C-alpha cells in the first residue's frame, strides 16, 4: 500500500471539512480544531504564508485522499513542533494508514524541516489514538490529569514526544 503525505490545497477543503465532521472522527479531535470550510481554508492559507511554522497535510493512499494531520512550530529556538489533528477516513482504517502517515510526517519534520523535537497530546479516552501513538513510535511522556473539559466531564491528556534519536535505525 502506497501511503503518502502532501501539503493541503484549497481544493482539499470540502474533503477535510467532511472528514472532521464525520461522526466517527469529530468527537475524537481537539475541541479547538478547525471544522467548517471557512476555518479550514484559513488554516491552509496560513500554511501557505508560514510554511516553516505551520502545516496542513493530506494523507493519500494510492493517490486517493484518506486523511489529514496538522503540525505547528511551538518553540523556534528549541526547534519544537506540535503534531495534531490526525484523522483517517473510516473507509481506510485497519490497514496501518495512520501509523505509516505519522512515521512519514515524523521523518519529514525531524530530518527535512529540521525540528529537534515533536510532541503531541491525546485525550485519555481515545483508545484508538493511544494505540496509534505506540504503533507509530511516539514515546509516552506523561499524563495531564483531568486537563480538559469534554462533554461535561474532565478528561486526561496523554503526552507523547519524539526526538531525532528515536528514529535511528529507520
């Protein structure tokens, strides 16, 4: 299976909006995630203006749109980027698409863009995302207990990180 990543374009907006609104995707994404077409278009515009600081990527399988992931530089001096919003279309799940896309993004950001560290946070209730993080090679670093208000209750945030040395042998 050929999984690849590419920078999102305005032509991807309808696909991305439908994906993040999907009933089996939306509830697992951060509450602050861009969801409507206008907000997603604004993110793509920002990525075009600031390609060294922000990115919206489209995951493709055999040339077909299959998902998305975003990243943002959070510390310029220490070269740290935060990865988030990984979403795979349910039609493509169960084939390792998310893990392969995550590893491709990790290699791209650490080796090509030059970040020193990547980090991400996953809701503690999102068992699928927690399993994905382990499969994709993320290193679990800790838990922010009851950090986020979600659906009228407090939920944990599980922290993951990755540095260049974690990719050695790939």
